[in-house]
C-alpha cells in the first residue's frame, strides 16, 4: 500500500496526525498482511483506492471516503459478523477527540455501510459501497480470481456451508434495480458486473452445489 499517501491523509485530517501517522499505517498494514486473508488484503485496498481516484470528482467529502476505505476491512476475523463495526471502532479509538465531529461520524458510518446489509441513500455512501463491490465489474479472469480468494478465506467451511450464504448474497445484488447505486459506477461497471455475477452463480451450480 502507498504509505506516503496514508500519512498525508492522516496528517491533514487528524489533529497532530503527523506524530502518529506512521505507527497507525504500520498497524493497518499488519492487519491487511494477516496470513488468513486472501481477498481482504492490501491488494483489495489498493484496488479500492484506484477506484476512488477514478471517482473522486463525484464525491462530496473525498477525504472521509478515502479514510473509510483504508479502515473498512482492517479488522477481519473469521468467523464473525462484527468486523466492520470493530474496524469502525478502531478508527474512532485512534482519532478520539482529534477529528472534526461530523467528519469522524461520516467515516464511522461509511465503514459500517460496507457491511452491505442495507442500500445506501447518502451520496458518498453510495460511492463507497460501489467501490467495495467494484471487483465484480472487473474483466472475468480478475473477477473469478477474486471470487476464489474470498472462498479461500472460508476454507474451514464446506461448499454447502459457504455457498448457501454467498450465492444468496450475489443473487440479492442481481435482484436490485441497479447493481450499483451511484451513476458513476453504473455507467462504468453495471453490465460487466451483472454478467460476471451470473456467471459465478452458474459456475457454482455446475460444480454440483445446490
């Protein structure tokens, strides 16, 4: 990951951030380098930041979106459903009393919205959710590789256990009126993402899972 990029972001958004920016970066990097990760790694953050750069002109608060991207998967323990909340709490703990209150709340909430349990309705929430899902819109070979990486993180589960929830999640994305919630990502990736996700589902079914 781009260490200097994070240090610059942290230093301009956090009071006295230059004093601890490097140590916070090292903590984040250590988490994304954990051995049990295959998809939720530094590569995922790099990909998200590349999509952020493409869509930055669409954002109302780009610094808040970028900060949320750095932190949104920093905690990733399996099995648990509280990773995003714990990631948001880590951000809050590291910035307590040192960021603008509205900025801090927006970052916290944007981290939580990447749980993908509810459709976002705020402008920047839509963009961060779409950035997090943008790998579905990659060329097929890249999308398939990322899907296999997600499966590798759940090696302790049987195919039946894993795909019973994962296919349901993918089907819920296809059931939306639009796969992506922002105009920018609809224009760039909607068609490719729908084709890729349907292909992933078909691939699972052909493998014998029901």
